[in-house]
């Protein structure tokens, strides 16, 4: 049983390290950030009563831009950050360039996606799926829904799996020792409270602040221990670039910015929608700062021996145990945010809302749907073999498509190809190219991992 749990942890950690999350003062980066931050809210005005009425929606009681910032960081910069030293060990120091490029392009697509919500200047589309439907009809909408479901449901399964494994291993040999399934059930029960009893991301926004804080603390612990361990490391090997492994490292790094399926709901909960460009730029810039903070010292100290997650390289003791527990807290806090984004989309499709149901019926149906969903996720986390590698295979498609390929294609389809500034065409080409390369080589890597799984059964 312990060997099986270790295998599942390594596979799940490897995938979550690729999902899902260096000089930000670079002039080119500033030019891109300022150029793509065009204000798309010229139509928004406060009414005479001081309420913020935007596209027919009263936003006077919505969450702040700081809450939206925390949500972006909590969703994007999770366990993926802890897998970046391992990604550098696969591809070499050139991975830092790919990390910076992925940051710029993910900011670009995050802005394009929200622009697409308001493409006609009259109404606001409510989700990634509606943008796809507006661009390519029902077929496009269902394709986008399939990919977003993979991310917004599949990643929470992995998070609960990892949370159960982490707590199981930490408690092993102590008076708190429990079986792996029981720990998964406990984690699921904790996640179910905010997920089942709060309707929108605005209501669970406080979770994102604590989730972001937990990630920062773990990265600081890893940084401190790595610096302390540096003098004790000998014969450490570093590479500038490893060409045969570089494409796989590229796909792993590119996956670390996978928050696009949640952005529409985060932006919907903002009081000042005009601040979205600032939020996405600040949020992803903070994420990439954390990424460099863990990737550079992690790879420098441990070189080609770096593991995913990087805290597995730390010596046994308090810092390693604290890192495992704190990152588990992050996983538990991030899961309701992802699941709520998915539930909002499905509930709109099923018309589970105040416009179509009475209060009692609406809440009863919502509780039934979300309760069934969270139980199904727990069952999959406990019993499905090789789930991490199956998700890696699907994630190679879903993350690259949702983060890099679809936003560009949808935006150009909705707004037309002509009339864009020259730099927009360059960014669009680089974004789609990065997405396609990550998709191809991420798929190859996942298929190889699955093949090894079945051979070792």
C-alpha cells in the first residue's frame, strides 16, 4: 500500500507541478503590459444614486480588486511553482527565458479573454464557454466546456489526492495516523463547506488570500533551506540547455499559468471591472516573481537532482514537514475556487438561479448538484489508478488550448483580423506557437508516462 501511495503521489505531483500559477522591469515587458492594457470599460458610469451599474449589473456590493488579485495568484501560483526547479533540471537554464515568455503571453491572453466578453460593446458574456459559443457556435461552446471541465474538475481531484497523501505521510507513525482514504474524505469535507454553502467566488474570496499566503510561506521556507544547504551540496550539475528534454520542460513551464477558465468569474465578482487589466498584470507578475524565487535557487542548489515538488529535496525535519502541511492548506483552499467556477457554468446551463427558481428550490438543487459533484470527486481521487497521468494527457490539451490557443482564436474571430497594431500580430503568433508546441510534447510525455504505468502494473 505504501509503495502504491508513493507512486500516486509522485505522478500527481508531477502533473500538478506542470499545471494549474525574470526581470519584470524589462523595457519590452513594460511596453507589452502598457500596450495591451487598453481600457475596455468606456461604457461604465455610476448612476445618480452612486451605484456602479455596468452592462446592466449592479456591482456596488461586489468584491475589491485586491480580492480578485488574490484569486488570480491563489489559482495560478500553486504547486506548479514547486515543480519549476525540476522543469529546469529537464531543460536547463534556458527554461528561465521560457518562464518569462510564458508570463508575457499569459498576461496577453488573460486580457484578450476578458475583452472578448464585451466584444459587441452592449452585453457581457458570462463565461469562457459563452465566448466560444459566440465565436464558433454551439460546437465551439461544447468543445470549450469540455476543456474547462477537465481543468476545473480534474485538477481538484488531483488536489484532494495530493492533500490526502500529504497528510497520510506526515501523520504516519504518530497518534494521528489514518488511512489514505480517510484523509481524502476529511479534506473533501473541509472543501465541501465553502463549496456547497456559498454561491459565487465573491463569497469565498477570503479563501484566496489565505491560499496565496500559504504558497508564499512555502516558497520562503524552500528558499531559506536551499540557501542553508548550498555549501553542503557537491558535484552539482547544471546545464544551459538540454535539447532532447527541452520541449517537455517547455510544456511543463507553460502549464504553470493555467488560470484562464476562472478569469471570467473572477472578473465578474469585481466591483471595478475597469481594473481587470491591472489585476491580471499584477497577479501574474507576482506569480512569476514567486516562480523565479523558487526556480533559480532550487535548480542552482540541487541541479539535475531537483525533484518535483522541490520540498522533497529538503532534509527530513521541521521545515520539510511544515512545507508539506502548508502546501496542503493551499490545495484545500484553492479547490473550492476551481470547483465554484465550474459549478457556476453548469448551474447557469441548468437554470439553477434566482431568475428561474424560487429561493428554496434554487438552494436545494444547488446543494444537491454540488454535493453529488464533491462526492464523485472524492471517489475518483481514492480509487482511480494512474489518475495523475491520465490528467496529464488531457491537461496537455486542455491547458495549452485554454491558456494560449483558444483566447487568441476566439478574440480574432469575434473582433476581426484587420485593424490590430503590429505587435498584436506578433504576440498572437508567439502565443499560439507556444500553445501548439506545449500541446504536442506534453501529450507525448503523458503517453510515455501512461505506457510505463501499465507496464509496471
